[in-house]
C-alpha cells in the first residue's frame, strides 16, 4: 500500500515539475529568427521574444500566443502612459476567412473599443503575423518612445464575429494579462494586476497547501486507519502515521504562512471564506499535534474519549482541507488540469480507502469469529479500526 501512495505522490510531483520546466527559449521560429531574450507570460499561454537594439532604441519582438483557434483574435500591447487595457498601444492579429492572419496596430482608447486600425503613439516600422501549429505569432519592430526601455504590457485574446474582433471574456486569465516588461534587463514582472511574481507566490501557496493539508494529511489518516489491522504493521503504522502528519503539518504551516502574507499584502479583504477556513485549519491542526502530548496512557479510562476526539478533529481537518483546496483552486483559477489532477488524487485515495475499509471489516469480523471459537476472552488487539479502543496505540505508546 505504501507503494501505491508513493506512486501517487511521485506522479503528482513529476507533473508539477514537468509543467513548470517548459521553456520559451527552445522555440524555433519559421523564419529562423533568433531572439536574445524571451519571457513566458504568467497567463494565457503566451510568450514574448525580443531583440533590443540600444543604438537606435528599437526592439524587434515576436509575441507568440499558443493554442489559438481559427476564430480568435490575439493582441499584445505596451501601455506607455498608464496600465491595463485602456491606453494600450496594441498589435492585433485577426484571422482572415482564407485561414491566414492579418496584423495591424490599434490605439485602445476605451473599454468599448472594437480594435479599429489606427496608428500608435510610437512608430511601428514593420508588423506581420502568422499562424503555425495552432500558435499565432505577431512579429513587429517597435521604435520605443522617448528613450524608455521599461513599460507596462497587456495581452489578450478574444472571439471574432463577422470578421471583426469581439469583446474578450472577463475571466481571471483575461483580467490578469497585465504586467511589466523591461527590454534591457529582460525582466517581466507584476503590473497592476496579478503579474509574474505575485502569481508565482500564489502558486507556491497553492502547491504547499494542496500537497500538505490536501493530500498528505488524508494519506496519514489512512495509514492509521488501515495499516493498524495488519499484525506485521505493529508498531510501524504508528510511526508512519506520526511521520506523515508531522511532515504534512510542517509543510502546511509554511503554506499557511505564505497565505497570511498574501492576505496582508492585498489591499482589499477578499476571499474571506478561504481565509477563515485556512485559519480554522491551522488552529485545529496545531491542536492535533499538541494533543499528542496530552494523550492518556492506553489503559487510562479516558483514552477512549481521547481517541474519539483525535479521530473527530482529524476527519474535520481533512474535510476542511479538501474544501479549502477547491476554494483556493477557484480563486487561482489555473488551467483545468490542476483541478482534475487534484480530483484524480482524491478519487484514487477514496477508492483505496473503500477497498481497505472492506478488507478491514473482513479481517475484524474473521478475528471476532476466531476469538469466539477460542473462548470467551478475546485477543482482538489488532482488530481496531481506527476509532476504537486504542489497542493499536498501546503497541507504540
Ligand atoms: C474587442 C475589443 C475589446 C473589448 C470590447 C474589451 C473590453 C474589455 C472590458 C469591458 C474590460 C473590463 C473592464 C472592467 O473591469 O470593467 C476589459 C478588461 C481588460 N482588457 Fe479588454 N477589451 C478589448 C480588447 C482588449 C485588448 C486588445 C487587450 C490587450 C492587448 C485587452 C486587455 C484587457 C485587460 C488586460 C483587461 C483587464 C485589466 C483592465 O481592466 O485594464 N482588451 N476589456
Ligand atoms: C536599429 O539597429 C539595428 C542594429 O543596430 C538594425 O538592424 C536596425 O535595422 C535598426 N532599426 C531601425 C528602425 O533603424
Ligand atoms: C487572404 O485574404 C487577405 C484579405 O482578406 C489577402 O490580403 C491575403 O493575400 C489572402 N491570403 C492568401 C494566402 O490567399
């Protein structure tokens, strides 16, 4: 069983590592152009590649938006005088009816724009776009205004109706496609919204908490409940359980701290449910760890109540943890695959739990029967199924 858990855990971990290692610098363009710098933008599967020429203050850029359907426009813009969409000096790529894409510039002056072609506040001596393998790439040369090299940037994609750009969605991917870009240092960072580093911190927070509270803790509970029934697993189950929960708690506290920091950094108090559940979780989790020290001896008459309390708080923590992981995933609104991955892990754990639950009852009943045959004094010490009478703990205590 340990193997199954290890497998699940490693699968999840390798998934995380692979998807964060995808690199924009290995992409080869159709015209074999080489760009010295590239950044992967934090949302909307987009990359910005460029060469900056300090001699004349120009930048050759390639904006690559991946996974674009043939009925979508894409755009990338510098916002020279402000931030966000209004004021964006946009490079737009619009699909033609014949399957090619046409590129033009549009000065976005309001939220009710329809992205008409218009000159920008700076010169764009060259612009074109192409569609390759589901990506749309806009190539352009920008004469960066008034000696500046650092700007706010925005990028977007939306539907095409009757050959013209239509309003894009307003989901979190569409609202968070803002940030900064520095053509000299190659840094792209957080802008008015959730840019690079804030997004990174939110992701870290999510991964730490999902793995600790959301996966390790339920696994630790399962070790306690189901390993206990195997005679050979005494007293190992107890130490595995403790190791699992203490690790989960340690990582969980780190995750919790990152959450507190995120909360205190945000100007407005949002996500109160997520926050309150998080605080409750931390309190109950801490109680669980310290309650270990107050655990009565196995033969103490109050031990029974301690066991009930311990299991009760334990299951409450797990239920709250799972709820809060989903709440967090809704706030972060990452690609659907992350929610699916977490749901997949939970379903696997639940399936294992159902099988082991049945198996446990089978063993317990079988032992009861054997005990009856042997005589009135039962030795069902290993029959405890987790809530029970603490015989299991007695081995290790
Ligand atoms: C068909 C043209 C477009 C329409 C009708 C449109 C409409 C809107 C609307 C109504 C909002 C929400 C404002 C609010 O929060 O109340 C918005 C936000 C936003 N739009 Fe657009 N948009 C268009 C094109 C673009 C383009 C070309 C870009 C980028 C190159 C862009 C980037 C953004 C961004 C980043 C936000 C969120 C940040 C902000 O509010 O400034 N949009 N858009
Ligand atoms: C700017 O300088 C670069 C390299 O020095 C050159 O290749 C490019 O053509 C120049 N661009 C303009 C618009 O003058
Ligand atoms: C596609 O149509 C546009 C105008 O709608 C035209 O400029 C372009 O040359 C056409 N491209 C091809 C490959 O036919």
